[in-house]
């Protein structure tokens, strides 16, 4: 129901990716952020924390992670609680359209994390190429099936 592009969504994505990697027999990884500046608490480190919390071994220092309160969305919930009903409706319209009150973000996070209950061992990887004008780049998709109870994908149910 929430936003997949915020710290909470990125943490959950890292958690799920790590669960899938572990189910496929991958138990160790190295984070490569390329030329990006390592900014404490940023989204890439939220994904790393999700992966580490799921059980994937990745060399890191805990000081770089976002605070747990931010990962759970408590700061957003507190902000929403400080607003009038009109301001909440204006600033959080997408959440509300999906049936999620922004003050419920921490509980929604806990419920979503709890509902990731099964990762299959049916790892498959499809490899191909994509490109135009003679330029190609390798692409791929696949992974084991994942069951997330009570998940809503793509709209209100």
C-alpha cells in the first residue's frame, strides 16, 4: 500500500531480495555503490540493512544504516499526525487512494515484513539482451517464487 521508492519500501525490497538469494543458495554478497557518494542513512543503505536483517552476509558498518524509526516510517506518521485533516488529504493523497492512512505506516511496515512467509527454491534466471542502434546490454529476470500474504499489488483491492 505504501510507496516502493521511500526508505521503508527500499528496506523491504532489500529484505525480499536477500530472502530470494538465500533460497537460491547465495549467502554472501558485496555491496558496490559505484561512484555514488556513501551518504549515511540513504536508500542504498536501507536496502543493505534489509538484506542483512534477512540473513544475507554483507560486509558493512552498522553506523551507515538509516535509523529503525525511519525504516518503519515513524517520522512520516508523526508528521502526518501533526497536520490537519485537509493537509493530510493534500500531502498524502496517493497513500489515502490506496487505503493507507499515513499515520499507520509503522504498523503497515510490521505487517508487510511479517507476511513475507515463503520463498521457493525454484530459482530460474533468464538472460537476454536489450538495446538499439547496435548497442546492447545484458538483461535478465527470474528468481524463486515468493509468497507475501495479504499483498496488494497495483491498486486497491
